[in-house]
C-alpha cells in the first residue's frame, strides 16, 4: 500500500500528467458513448437506461480515483467508509423513492 | 509501534496538505461533508425522477432539452474538472504559479458553465414558457439544476478566495490543504453533473 502510494507520488512529480489526461479522455469518451446510446441507437428503454446509468457510475469512479485521490491520507479508510455510506444513503433514497412513488411501469 | 509507523508514513510519503494533524483531519471531515452533499443531491434526484412525468400540460423533457447546449455545458465542466486536477498536480510539485494558473482557468471554465446554464434557463422561461411554477416536472428540474448551479457559483467565489491567499502566502501546509479541498469540491460537482446529464437529459431524450 505505502509502496504503491510512493510510486503514485513519484509519477505525479515527474513530467506529463498521464493520470489526469487519461481521466479526461475516458470521461469525454464515456459521455459521448452514453449520448450515442441514448440518442443514436434505439434499444428498448429499460436497456438504454441500465447502460447509461452504468456508464455514469463508471465515470463517477474515474473522477473519484483519477482526480480526487480518494485512497490518499494517513487513514484513507475513514473517508472511504464515509463516502461509501453517503453513496448507500443516496442510492437508498433515489431507488426507494422511485420504487414507492413511481412504480407504474 | 503503530504510532511510529504512522508518523513515518506521514512524513516520507504524504503530500504537504496531510503534513499536520489538523490538515489531515480537516480533509477527512471534508469528505464527510461531500458524503452529506451526495445525500442532499440524492433527495433532489429522487424528487425529480418521480415528478418527471408530471408535466401538467406544459412542455416535457423532449420539447425542452436540446443536445447542443447540454453537450457544451457537459464538456466545459468535464474540462474544468481536468484543469482542476492539473492544479492539484502543480500543488504537489510545490509550483505556486502553475497552481494559480490552472485554478484561474478552472474558474473561467466555471463561469462559462454558469453562463451557459443561465442562458439555458432563460431560453426555457422566456421562449417556451417553462418556469419553476409551470409544472411539477419543471419545479423538480429547476430545483435540482439550480442547486447544482449555485454550488458551482459558490465554488467560483471560494476558489477566488483561495487564489488571494495563495498569492499572499504561497504554498504552506494550510494553503495547500485549502487548495486541495476546493479541488475535491470542484470534482464532486462534476460527479453530480455526470448524474444530472444521465438522469435528466439523456433519460429525458430516451423516455
């Protein structure tokens, strides 16, 4: 773990910001892929929705790891647990609300 | 034993913003704040998604949303998240000029985003008669996007404050921690936008 972080630090100190550029390219690619799937293709609605939500979650994790350094710090487990709990509550709120109030499909 | 291991790890491998215990704790605290923000936006997303179909005879998502402006906003915000990531990288290199430069580019992109969003809202309200009180769908839409837009505007003001401190004091453990935290905030707003793009715009075009 600490060796890994060491390497990450060295990479960040040296030269070209590969991590950030890869993050940007992946984010843009995923955004346009999602747009194409939603607007360009005509898949069944629930299939499209599942795919684009999956792509959004993937893109959020790219931000979290490539830009936000979520696993950094003296005890990264604290913030990781905090964020995971936040994701859990937000997911429960959104999914629960839709399930209870919009369950007509 | 445990203590000595931790302090060794502290000093040798961690960036400046974690170098004091206070800075370290405040960054963890900021992550907890972001988790709470996530829940706040979760409630707004839940509300919007339920009310999406309640258009009350007013315009629906299909009538309103246009691909061009939406993609422009998305790309501007994604690129600003990238330039903000570059500012954190310059922070790690202890390059104050680079840090300030990338933060300025980030707020300029942020201003473009806020301008595009304001123009989008204006177009809806002035040309389509779609206002906050037109329908439950539009109430949910304006509240969700307005809350995000307010956060971005606040982020711009916050970054300007950090820029003034960086110019005056340079990179110290305190200003490094502040610059890192405002970066986290900015990336978080990009994460929220990714879900707005997906759940509001893409979903609106699909359904």
